[in-house]
C-alpha cells in the first residue's frame, strides 16, 4: 500500500520522500531532465509570488525526486517564508547534503549556516560555514559568515581576519560588514578602532540600527556617555521604536544613575526578559525591592516557559567528575613539572560569576606593571586542541617519552593565544586572566603554570545567586534561569575548587569581595605581598572612583565599570526576607557553603 503519512517536520512531503527517504532509492541527477521544466515553472510561480501554485507543483516534483536541488531550494524558501522552522531546517540540511558543483555546495551550506545563525545556534553553524568557504574560497558572503561564527565563538582574531578578507574581496565598503567588524574590535577591547569603523558604517547606512547600538556601547565603554545617549536618542526619535535600542538607552540611564528614566522607557505590558531585568535593576536602585524581585522572577519564568530555557549541567558535571578522578596528588606528582618562563607572570582570577573578579581586575590594572587580559584567553579554550582530545585522561600520556616537551608545547599554544589577544606585552610584569570555567581546570593550570598565583574571589553565596538572578547575562549550563539552578552550579564549581585545593599545592589566596569593597587599598596590599610584587598602590579616593583607563585595549567589563559601591552587599538577604519562596529551594544548597565560608554568623 502507498505510504501517505506526511512527514512530522512539516515540509508537506510524505515522510518516505522527506526525513525518512531511502538514499538508495533516489533517482540519479541525469534523470532529472524530464523534471527540469516543472522546476523552472515552479521557480517562475515563486518569483511571481504565486506561492500556493508554486508549492503545489514543487511538492509533486519532490515526491518524484526528493533530491532535485532546485525543487528542494524552492520548498526551503517557501517554508522559511511561512515561518515553519522544523521544515525549514530539515530542507536546509537536505539541500546542504546534496552533491553538486562547488558554487552549488557553497550556496546550500551558506543557506544552512545563515539559518542556524538566525536561530542563535552559532556553534552548529560552523561546519556548514566551513564547507561553504572551502567550496568558494573567494566568496564574500562565506568569509563574512565565517567571521560571524568565529566572533560568536569568542575566537575574535580569527573572526576579524575573515571580516577583513570579505572587505578586501568586496572592494567596496558595506555597512553591515563594517558594523560586524567594528563589533568584533569592540569585543577585543580596541575601542578607538571600533568607533572609527562604526562611523564609516553609519556614513553608508545611517539607519543601521544594529550599528547605532554597537557604536553607542563603544562610546559608553570609552566613557563618553553623552555621545552614546545622543546616538541612541537620535535613533529612538524615529516613529517606529527599536526595542533593542530602547533597552540600551535604559541601561545607559542606569549607568548615569537615572533609574526613573529607565522605568519610564520600560513601561509597557509586553516586556521581554532582558527588558524586565533592566526594569528590575531600576527598581533596586530606588530600593523598591519587592517590585524588583517580581520583575526578575517574571523574566526568568518567561525564559523557562515561553523560550524553553533550562539548566543543562550534564556536560559540566561529567567534566567535573572526570577531572575530580584524574587530578589527585599522586598522579600530579608523577607528571612533568615545567620551569617558569620569562615574561609577564599569569595571575588567574577565579570565582563564580558575580563574585567580583571584574572589579578586582579593574583595580589591579591601575597598578604599574599589571595588564588586564579579561577573558581573552580562557584555559578552557585549550580543550579544542587535538592534543587534549579525551581530556583529562589524555594527560596520562605525559608520563611516556617526551611528556615535558608536549606539555611545554601546550603552554606555548596558550601563550600564543594570549599574545594574539593584544592585551599583554613583555613590558608588563603581571597579566590577570579570567575565565568562567577556569575554576574547573585548576589541574591543567597547575601543570602549565605551576608558579602562577590563583586569586579566588569569595562573596556571600546568597549575594552571588541574587546578583546573577538580577542581571541579563548567559552563564555556563544556562544556570541563570532560576536561583535554584544558580545555586546548583555554584555548588558544582565550589566543590571542584575544594577538591583541587585538597589535592594540589596551589599558590592560592582567597580574596573577600566584602573586604575589597570596604578597604580596596588594604586588599590590594595583601595581594601584592602574596604574589611578591613591589609597586605603589593608588590612594583610596582614586581606587574608589575606579575611573576607566582610556589607553590601550579595554576589557569587556569596562562597559559597566563604575565607582566602588556597596549596593550589592546586603541586597540578597533583604530580597530573601521579602520573597522567601523565590530562594526556598536554593537555600539548602547554599547553607553549607555559607557556613564553611564564614558567613553563617
């Protein structure tokens, strides 16, 4: 009997002619000649926007030949225009997998990569982007897309390289391309260069709202908030308000300590999660804690229920457990030990997000001889190296043969990544490094840099949970979706730090966030004594002002750099008292850490 069941992807094809088709039963492309006339007619109908007729014809055609390239492309375009994501992706993947001429292969994989990027799935887009570029190495769009993929993956120098290749091949300025290049440079901390390129991009397309938003963020990071405000106000004066620019303007209101203005902008009933979080932060500034908690809770509920965001700790928990089993005192004692290298000494700032590592890096950068590399070279980036396949068990190979040379090569690869970031030179004596996952890889840090100081920022666990609950920042394993998820991930990270401290001899110094706020000069003095640095510490007034350093590259956290304040010291405990249900499940997870860290009294 004829199988008439339609495919569940929603393409409109029978399942045996769609996602369940038998590749061995496909007709050879040579037999398509009789069908090409139908495909040409479907194309004509599609171009004339006679979509119903085009769809009817192309479905018949694909029922005969599911691998007819032109027909698959037309149905892909129809399903994309009809906002049917499952069918669109299935057809894009089929199109990308069809054999053909290099230009056809490139175009098909480019379409798949663009679709995935449009869904925010940049990592999944990389294989298709690579195939497209290899098939058409001089294609502007392929280089542009590869730049987007690398930039979103945090591989900023590689992203810049492809943006610049695309610009060279295009031989004329393109506003979208220039805007993306400027954003890449902004992420690299090259703010002056980014500002100049944004000006070029906006000279071509003054209505490029994405470029306006990026330029405003660059200007805010350079400390020119009035110019940032003018850029955003000019765009928001248009009849149709851009929500992303409105959000940026409200965040700028908060930077300028104008919470009432932020609330006035974000006052409609259909706010998105990021807008609700900004509104909540404005309420906090006004000490309206109940309203703030309600805004944060609504934002997280929307993320979970409407957008399907969930805490996904499995991969991190598995990696942590493997590292826990591998990195023990006996095994580490048997592995090679590298001698110190000349040049700046790496200082690793570890701590759960929201613990104060950004503030500490900003303060250390004010001391002569210190460079702030921010997250430009996370240790976790090394895990992509073929030499670390099956990490950490692969490190047992260092026991055999020239293990010290292999370890040295890994360290050199890391240092090359760091130097390529442009944040550090041999003129500095120390370089501070931050990475959200570095705490999970203290064993690898110990092997590569046995002499490196580890500064662990410690803060009241409930304050950390509330800080992350109350800000719009994506965290590892998507743990920011609820206080309970944040607490669970905090427990995972802190447990790994405790394990490493029990098994490894680390140059470890705990730094209390509260002490850093109370007396920054004393905290920095303790740190300098610990690492053996002789340097002058700026006065208390200068430290508390915490002004940006306009010279050189600027870390990403400079965008929110502000004077030292104590707003976050006790807000979480007030919030927990006002809305105990919000933190009810998190508290049993946090309670042992609150006691162990000395916050129980």
